[in-house]
């Protein structure tokens, strides 16, 4: 069952740490500021929809939904820092470091990451199937780390130094890891929590990988038509220097690649008997037609 939007926001908020003393108030405020700034909540929605497909009852998946959104939010807060993408706007608001200063933004990201693990491990303590909970948490940790999102971000940072022509392979790595890993985790964690066999998990992983690829290329295509202000940039220099699917393969090929990825996702949904009237199918359609 899919919870309503307002209820989802309440569920996500309920996993934030509670203020107990005045001394750490600033970092708590910065965490809440970025986490509750109203993103699309795509990753928790995917996790929820996969769990629902396999009959897993809420609220078992809620802490895992909150954890994946916390890790996603931490990555955005750190990605926006001057040392990385240097963005001034995120989710329609000033970025965390613009609002609270760089040191607090670093700490808020660190604290969201740690809170995500605390929330999942706390949930595992009370779960009947602790092994499934731990396996889901392990999958998210692996997806977020050096062989996942952080690895992809690192490759992306290094890619600015690449000689032209050597971009294709590294670009595939960046997409699969920086954007793909956490999306893949959203799909596979749902399957793990619902105790699905490895054959199903493999298909869920593939679905996540294709969604991740489509999502990133879409992002690059949307960036082409967005103004620097919409992009949260003070100027457009960076857009021109970035290695993207569009800069390597061209716009037409990028659009074709997005279409091919979605075709594969729909095929996998059909193979796994996710019906066209189900919430995951609707979510994929929403992503296919997204304008931001
Ligand atoms: C700093 C370790 C570290 C990693 C950063 C997520 C990320 C890795 C960078 C973001 C760069 C970026 C704009 C990638 C494009 C795809 C993407 C992840 C967009 C943001 O996700 P959405 O659209 O955001 O789901 P909302 O705000 O809706 O949650």
C-alpha cells in the first residue's frame, strides 16, 4: 500500500534525531532543513512499491525508506559544497552551506549519513527477520560507499582532467555508480526485505541500473534547457566543461539511450509481474515524463 504524500513526509520526518540539548541545535536544524526541503522522494517510493508488490506490510519498510532518503540528502548537501559542484540552490531553496555555512553543511551531511545507519540498525533489533534487515542495510552501505556512489562521485571529480576521447568508459562508470547505485539499492532493498530469491533480486538490480542510467541522462538533457539560475549556478561555465552523455554522444543519441533504458525497465516490470495499474509502474511513468 502506498502512503499519501503528506503521510510520507511525516514518516520521513519522524526518523530525524530529536533535540535534547541546545549545543548541537544548529546541525540538527541544518539536517532537517535539507532533508525536509521536499524532493521527489523517488528512492523511498521505489522501495515502498517493491515491498508492496511482494506483500510486505507497513511499517516494516519505513525506517529503510527514511534511511535511503537521508543518504540521498547527505549526498546532495555534500555535492553542492564549493569543493564539489558549488551550487547555490537545491530543491528550490538556498543550499545547506549557503544557509548555514560550509562547516555546518559538512557536519549535517555526515550526521544524516550516520543517522541513516542508526535508524536501520535500530529497526533490525526489533525485526522478526533480522537477517533480511541487516542484508538490506548492508546493500545500502555498499551502494553508498567507495564502490558505489562515492566511487562515482570521485570519478566524476577526476573526469574534468580527462583528455578528450577517453570519456566513454569513465562516463559509464560515473553514471552506474554516482546516480545508479542508490537507485539500484532502492529496488533491491525492497526485494531483500520481502525475502525474494536471488533470481528476482537480479532483475530488480537490473531495473535499478537502467533507471539510474536513464535518470542521469535525463538530468543532463534537462540541464541543456535550464538556465544557470534553475541549475543553482551563478554562471554556466561548469555546464560547458562537464563530461556528460550528451557531451560525449550528442543529444539525439542521449534521447535514444533514455528511451532504450525505459523500454528495458518496462520489460523487467512485466517479467516480474508488476502490473501497469501498480504503484511502481506509475512511478516509472512519472520518471519517464519528468521535467525536473
Ligand atoms: C557527494 C558522495 C557524494 C555524492 C554525490 C547524488 C550525487 C552524488 C550527486 C548529485 C549530482 C546530480 C545532480 C546527479 C543527477 C541525478 C541526481 C541524483 C539528481 C538528484 O536526485 P533527485 O532528482 O533529487 O531525485 P530530489 O531533490 O528530487 O530528491
